[in-house]
């Protein structure tokens, strides 16, 4: 999960559930992505990552949270495009995995199927 800054107009601290009621309650993470309910639009295809090709400084850190590994990004990494309403600072990358390669470790599912590992950016 790539953690984007919660500051600003679209952060969770700004009342996003009121502004975007379709993204609350049962539609909140974790979610199941069902093929029959999805639409592909060209405007959502191009996600742009800025700064991710640069070497990280010693300010970036990793932590074992007890259930995942979190990488805290302290440098200038940004995400924009793909229908996002602006440019967002990336703050964290997390990994979710199961007990073994055959177990369900992913937080989200596709057509009801979970996977052994999921990398998510917040």
C-alpha cells in the first residue's frame, strides 16, 4: 500500500468519506475487484511515479510492524495521473504475505481470489 500524504483537499483527515461516499464502509480497503464490475478508461491507464528512479537517502527507513514490512519514504517521491485529482507525496510502501507460498497473504482480492503476496503503496 503506498501511503499518500493525508494533508490537503483529498486526504482522509479532510472528510473524504463525505466527499466520496462510494468509497466508505464496505467499499473501503480491503476490497474485492470483480472483473464484471470494472471499466477500463484511457484516462486511468497512465500512473506517473516521480522520484522513484533516484537513490534513496539515509532518511528512508524500514520497520517490521509485526504483520508486515513497512518502508517509510522520507525523500521526495510523488504519484500523479491515472485519474488522481492532483499530485500526491508517497509516504510508505507495505508488503502483505501469507504463511507460505500457497497461503493467502494479500489484503485485497480479484474475483474473490487472494494471492500469496501483495505489495501496496500508501
